C-alpha cells in the first residue's frame, strides 16, 4: 500500500508556519557565521515526523556540564505536568518533545541584569525592575541553536537552573527551577504558544486586546460571548483598572494551579489545530492514477486526540456511507464515474467557535472512472498563503497562493507576540512586501482574514 508522505499534500494545507529550513535561510539572508556547535539532543517524546507534529524544544541555561543530568530531570518534571494539563493532555499525540543540553560556564541566574554571571543565555531576574521577571539576555543565541538543531520547532521553553521564583513569556517561554516551575512553565506557554494575556493585572503597559482580555463589556459583543454563564465564564472588571475585563476569576493565567479557563482552553486548542492536521496519510494518494478493480478500498489514517473527538463522514456519490478510517466501494456496472468523499472535523467540546470548526473541516475526495482512479484531492477552506523569509531582517513577503474568499477581499494585520495590533491593511496583490526594519527584534504574528476565518503565521524579526 502506497502511503502518502506529508510533503505530497502539505501544499494544500498550509495552515502552519511554513516549515522552511531556518538554518539555510539564516545563512542565505544574513551570511552570519554561526558559532553554535551542536549540543546533545534528548528525545522526551516522539510521536511522528517533525513536519506533522507540534515540536516543542527545551533549552537549558545556568547548568554547568555536570548539572545537565539534573536538567533532564527538570525537563521531565515540566513535560509530565504539561501532559497532565487540559488541553495538552487530550492532544499529547500531536506533540514531539525534545531537550537540548546546553552547558554554561557558571551555575544559576543573575539576580539583576547588571550582575556578572557567565551563563550561555545570560538569564537574569529583575528584568525591567520586576523581581520575578526572569528573562534570557541572549535570545539570538537561543535562535541560533534552534535553527541549527531543530529548524522545525514550534515552541521553545528555556529552563533556568535557579531555584528563585521567576519566569517570562515572549517567544521563548522561560521558567526557573523553583518548586512551582512546572506550573510557571504552563502559564508562560499560555502566553507564548497561544498569545494569552495575564488575567491578573500586570500593569498598564501590558493591557491589550487578547483572547482573554478586553475593553468590550457588552455580553453580545465580548470575544468570549459563546461561553458566558458556563464554567464560571463572565465579564469581570480588573479591580486595578475597571476599563479592562477578564473572562474568569480563577484561571491559570491569573494564579498558579487551577486549570486554564474555558476561554484560554479554547484558544490553546485553536492553536493546536492551526499547527497540525488530523490526517496523517490517505490511500490511494494523489501521486499517480490507480487502476480500479471491481472493489476498491479507500483509507485514511487519523491523528487522534484522546479521547477521540474526530467526527468523520464518508459519502459515495453524495450518499452517506457509514465508515471511519476505511471504506470498501464496489463498482457499479452501469455507472462510468463515482465520487468518494471523506470529511473530518475535531468536534471537541472545547471549541464553540463555529467558524473555526468550519475552517478546520478537512475534505479528501476521490473520483473513480470506469478504468482508473483519476483524481484524489484534499483541501479545506483555508486561505493558502506563505510568509517569508523567516527569520527576517528588512522585508517580509506575503504571498497568496489561493483563497476561497467570495468577495475576493483579504485583510491582513500585523501584531506583536503580546497581541498588540501594529498595522492593518488590505492585501491587493498576490505578493505583498511589508517593510519590517523598524520593528524591534522578536516574534510577530501576521494574520490574513477573509469572510470564512483567518490563517496566522509567526515570524521572527532579527
Ligand atoms: Zn503571565
Ligand atoms: Zn483564562
């Protein structure tokens, strides 16, 4: 049986950040001489090829060579806790987890950015004068290692070998090894992976429209209106500034230990959907025509959440045919062509946004003629677009390959990793150049929107 490799059909599902080899782009566009030598990589969990899974990578800072065994233990603690937490628990098969052992000359972290301590990424507490804000000083060094060793990474987490309480979001989620580290890591991954805001009042400078933070207090218009009244979701003003509201009083984005609230959970699952496909392969594939005999079996191999919330529907000539991952079709002697379709959608209760579900319904269609299978296609309603290069220095190019927009209108917006909107414009041509040299280095989102929904891309400004 010919199995379809993902590369055969990924051009039709460009939902995720295009998995370009960052390392070669790096050399090509910046001509940097990379000093990073390869460090040992541990596999914590491997569920499938890197381009078909969400690849999460742990990095170490402030561990001396002989302390790297301890780093591995610290990673295991965070990873075990990560998969105990909804919704990562349900989607654990969607993740690959790796750990890169990066040794430092000295142990721990600086207590203040002005202190002297020689660690690989220069992590320091008291960033911006906030004692528990623990931030790596050298993000470029982290990117250097990631693009060289795990170019397809989706999320990176830095573990800093210091027992003082601390952490930070940003594209590189960071935590210390305080006993609460596994919880801190989850909270920071909430920021970093899904663009969630803090639900405690972090200060004026952090207040921004986000999936779980808003100035909209109208119950019909608030972003989380689908959840109002359920699971403790409401419209709760921040005491410190009543202009801003949060969806829950006791979410992990406010305090450590409780679960993510329903609104944050939905945002995380949407992000998981955006970075993965529920189909691993289908057969017959779309590589070459297949001779059809009197009976033909159609197969789809699914990537299943636990419990399995995938909803699958098969149709033969528009008629429902009960099946899950395989369907036997008998050729009708007096019919020249037959059409076989399979639709799959993740019907999880964690998503109430119907537009999102519509956008994440995948279809595979086969057309069988009297002699052969002439066509096998797969698609969904997404806009097919590409954002490159990545990382970028001066200009990022947005290319539209195709879109199902009825009006032909595509809107685009640029926001920073915290969700602050920086720029909004209409895409008027197939290829748009967006100058970014004025942006501060860091991670950014580009969102392309039509009447059916949107696709997002992350890029890193060097
Ligand atoms: Zn936070
Ligand atoms: Zn929340």
